[in-house]
């Protein structure tokens, strides 16, 4: 294939479009009908109910799908006994049926071919597509080694391909939910308490007296039971303190909104420590018993007074003192929330450390209303031969970052660009359930890597941007049409949830487990896939756990008793933390031994040049990343994002509400599509804000194409966290253009 072969395939690919199908009844009803629970309520009795857990985001709420025998899904509702949702799905989960009904879905396997001198996708059979992929996997293995075939994944399909890749001999695996999301907090809290935060977070919000949110915009971030618990905590009189440059939904429910200058949070956290220590407000007994390095910390934070922090953060000293005293008064039922998407400014592990240390000073780890000791039940492994040992894998690819605990997506992408220094060359990718074009900052790097690959497969449900770069596209059926692994997640008490097909797969789509097994068999790895149907695996596992598929089909969710001991520490109880010292590490010898600051310090970050505003982004309660924008139900609720602009800025630039503008960042990158102005006091004058996930440029996304702007496109500066390799994305600045700079829009 020639050098430009991986050009994005733009228009009217062969056999791709298909006939326009009339809007289904469900579509015409609109999502509001679902939300109000009105849709066909009367006929519910006659409908079949099947157990599932939601795949619209990764909170994985368990629910019931109500469907009829004609393959129509009427409704999805929450499972009452599920601790992730307590019987209520969020709007996205309710509207998840749109993933099934979306007529823009991928329908057939596609291969890239040259037809009449033009590259295009051609429909093919599963057998042909799978044989082609298996042949390429064999070729790569014999020429470079299996290690050179990388897996980039997210969500349920990921685990099936992870099994295939490990059996094949590759551990070159990464997902954007680490280095673009939670990574720094897991490392920061891990170094401090010896335990990952994990998902769902073990924050005891339901019993808290004081919840401190640093950026975390719960309410827009719709992680279900967390939102429910926060709302209960508010009803119970808990104090909410929100630190956010924007008046988020959470900030609007808070007694204290600290409209911090972006990128200065570590200064505030250090000043809070200064007050707690100097005013003797910290939990002395807890610190004496469990913490390591208090004296060093005390000496370290003397320089960080509230007066000093005022100059950095723009938060008044008396506000800093007052909020520190409130936290201390509520302690240990105080939570400094670890956040979730924390790859902001490149010193994110250190910010996470500062948040963890603050929790330690307040004595909130292992205490009611703070953080509980979580537990999950492990799912028995279905028997298979041992995996071969790869010569290298994600750890070596990310070896520059000593505290990385999972594959670093951006490093795996970098390793795909040929160079002499590259010891770990990646030659091919299988991409499953991640739309890298919308989740990886630094588009240039991504495109250079994709261009250099020998081969690329994408497994998706939708014709997302990433599919346009593939050699082979495989249509997975949606979560409503398949079995998947048993859900087991950490929580107050262990629970499991079942996902089974409610309806037959539409079109010619197949589940990931089936795709992985088919590839495995073609690679001679049949011993790793000794079942006809994934249902057998689940049935076997459930039996080992003392239940059965029949029971789980009836109940959907099953709870198990805790076995690891109480959720909270008893008064004066001895406890060993899984850190080097066995204690909560205020001072990290592990960081020090690798040449990093053992205690967090404040460092300054770049600020916008005149005429530029910091690009801030977040979540919409109606959407998940870029994956739901084309969903007919959710698109109905919100079809484009808007640009939050402070009235002062709107006045200077003479911008009116509702007007469309374009953006250009510090590197001259322009937004492909216009975005609508929203003038609001809720954003600081030095920043603008938009919801992530919009601005799709694939025309096959009928509803999403060209709607709104993409934050990802404008993120070309990335501040890499030297500790674990996360990509800080909030150091990008934009100016606002009132005329279309391109005239011809890039598609
Ligand atoms: N509806 C919905 N919910 C979701 C998701 C979704 O796609 N849709 N995605 C889920 C996932 S995977 C994740 S990781 C989480 C992410 O959700 P969070 O972890 O809550 O994300 P953050 O990036 O912390 O939150 C964005 C907030 O940070 C603020 N912010 C920006 N810069 C700064 C700063 O310098 N300092 C401070 N203190 N605040 C700042 C923004 O104004 C915004 O309010 O959401 C989860 N929940
Ligand atoms: N600019 C910017 N970048 C970000 C973020 C941000 O806020 N701004 N957030 C970051 C965070 S916190 C995260 S967690 C990541 C998320 O990054 P991604 O996981 O890449 O999120 P999506 O963009 O939703 O891509 C999900 C893909 O999975 C497909 N999909 C959905 N369901 C299925 C299924 O059942 N099977 C298969 N095979 N595919 C399916 C969707 O069609 C879509 O193409 O992005 C990170 N990147
Ligand atoms: S929070 Fe909403 S979208 Fe996420 S899993 Fe639960 S119902 Fe689905
Ligand atoms: Mo995330």
C-alpha cells in the first residue's frame, strides 16, 4: 500500500450508507417519554425483561431491558437492588436504547480497497475479514513478534480482546481511561494510602458532613449513585465546598464556591494544609498512629500561607482559613474528592498527592463519611492454558514513567512512529471501543502514528472518526444485543451483575467475545476459547460463585457479604497500609528515590497571551464523551455544545448570545466547525468553556456531523506528567474568531 493509503476515507464509501430507514416509533416518541417512564407503560406486563448493565458510561449501572418479540426495546429501567444505580438510570442510560436503534450504525464488516483508483471501504463477509486479520496477526508475529501488535481499548469489548492478545503473546495494551483520565489520581493516592481509588470511588458521600470538590463537577459528571449520594448529603445538611473556575452545577449547590484561577489548585491545597497544621486542626491521634513524615510536611508547608496562596489563586486568605476550619470541624466525615478526569496540567500526580495528604490530615481514610474500605468479589477464571510471556509490553513502552501502573496510550502511539531510538516498535493496532481521534490530545502525533502503521483494525458500533483510518472495520453489536463479562466492582459490599442479550443483533453485527474467539481459532489458539457461546463461560463462573445463570436471569444483581472486615477503622485500631512504610505517606520515599519531589510543591503554569482565553472543558449530563452525540434520543436533548464566555469578554469582543464563532488555538489550529456563544457570569473572564465530545467530522454520523466544536482538536499542547505519563490537556488557549477562517470547512 502507498504512503497516503491511510487517508481518512471521506465520502460515500461503497455499500456503507444503505437505505434511509424511517424513524422508529421509539425515535419519534423522543427521550422525554422514556425519562418520564411513560412509554408504553401499560403494555409492560407483556414485555420480556432481560438483565443488563449499562455501557453508555463506565459506572455500569444494572438494569432491566423491556422488549417485545419483534425486537423492539420499549424501555430500560434501573435494577432496584443495584448499588450503582439504586433503581434509577441517568438520562444517558435511559436513552441507551438509541445505541440499538441508531440507523447510522456499522452494519457489515468493511475492508479498505482501491476501486477505480480511489480508496474506499467495501463490504465483506465476516469470514473474509477475520481471515485477513488473522493472517496479518500471523505475519506481524513472525516478522516483528506478537509484541508489535498493539491493543487500544475501552469498555467491555476491551476485556475480550485483552484475552485474545495475551494468548497471542502481546501485552502492548493501553486505554485512554488511564493516561487521559484517572491515572494521576491512582498513582497519587496509591503512593499515599497504598491503594488505588478505583471505580466506583470509595467515597462515603452518603454519610459525609463536608464534601470538597476540586474540579469534579458531579451533577454534570453523571456517575449515577455518586450524584444520588451527593444529593442525599445535601438534604442531610452536609457542607459542599467547590473549587472550580466555573460555576458548575455542583458549585451552584455549594455553600462555598471558590472560583480559583485555573492551574493553581496545588497552591490552595498547600495553604489548607498550612492552616490545618498551624491552627492545630488536624487529627492528631490519627496522624500519630497512621502517618509517616508529618514533621517534614509541617516544615514544608510553612512557606505556603493563605496570604501567599491569595496571590497565586485569587482566593482570599479569610476564605481559605474559613473553609479549612469547616473541613476540620466536620472531620473525619470530610471528603476531599479525588476527582476522576485529572490529567490537567502535567503535575497532576502531585496535585492528587496533595489531595490525598489533606485527607490524611483530616483522618478521613477508613472513616465513616470519609473513605470506606472497599471490597469486590473476584470472578473465577474460566480455565485456559497459561499465557505466553511477551518479551516486552506496556511497561517497557512506558518505562520513562516509573510510576505508570497501566499502559500509557500516548506512549504506545509514540512507539508506533518508526525511529532509531525506538526499542519497542509497534506495527499494527486493534482499536476496540475507543474513538482515539476524540480522546487523544495532539492530533498530529496520532495521525503520524496511524500513517506509519502496517495494519489497523477498528471494532466499533458506530462509524466514528477512528473507523475512517482502519484497514478493516468490524461492527460490534450493542450491549443490548450480547453477553459480556460478569460485572464485579468495588463497593461497600461486593455485588455482581449480569448482561445478556435482550434482542438479536441487528444487521450483520457480532459481539466482541465472538470476534475474539473467531480470531483465536484462526490463530491456532482454540484452547483459550473452549466454549461455543460466552454464555457457557458465565454459567460456569456463576456456578463456582454459588449461584447460577438461571438465578441471575431472574435477579440481575446479586450481593455478597463482605469478607475483608469492617468498612471503617475502629478507634485506635492497628492498620497496615500497603505503602513502603506501612503508613500513610505524607512524605514519599518512593517518589524521592526516583528523583521526584517527596512532597507536593506549587509550580507555575503558562498563562494566556493577551487576546487568548484558557480552553476549559467538561461533561454534559446528557452525553458521554463523543459516543452519544449521534444517539437519536440523546441528540434530541442536546445536539450541539456551546461556548461559555464571560460578559466582560463578550462586551470587549462584541459577541452576542447565540452567535456562532470559530476558535483558533495558540498553535494556529482552528476549529473545523462553528460553536454557539453562551454569555454567562458562570465562567471566569480568563477562560472559555465547552462540553467535550462534539464537533464530529465523520459525515456518516448523520446527526452529529458538524455540530458544535471539538475541544480535542484544539488541544495541541500537552503537559506530560513525569511521574506516570498522563497527558495534561488544560494548558491550551484560544482566540475567538467571528468569521469562518477556512471558508471551506474541513470534513
Ligand atoms: N454525563 C457524563 N458524566 C460522566 C462522563 C461523561 O462523559 N458524561 N464521563 C465520566 C468520566 S470517564 C470521567 S473521567 C468523569 C470526569 O468528570 P470529573 O472528574 O468531574 O472531571 P473534571 O475534569 O474534574 O471536571 C471538569 C471541571 O473541572 C473544572 N476545571 C477546569 N480547570 C480547572 C482548574 O484549574 N482547577 C479546578 N479546581 N477546576 C477546574 C471545569 O470548570 C469543570 O467544571 O466524568 C464521568 N461522568
Ligand atoms: N479533549 C478531551 N479528551 C478527553 C477527555 C476530555 O474531556 N476532553 N476525556 C478523557 C477521558 S476522562 C476518557 S475516560 C477518555 C474516553 O475516551 P473514549 O473511550 O475514546 O471515549 P469515546 O470518545 O466515547 O469513544 C468510545 C468509542 O466506543 C464506541 N463504542 C460504544 N459502545 C461500544 C461497544 O459496545 N462496542 C464497541 N466495540 N465500541 C463501542 C463508540 O462508538 C466510540 O467510538 O477520553 C479522554 N479524552
Ligand atoms: S451513570 Fe448513566 S450512563 Fe453511566 S452506566 Fe449508569 S445509567 Fe449508564
Ligand atoms: Mo474518564
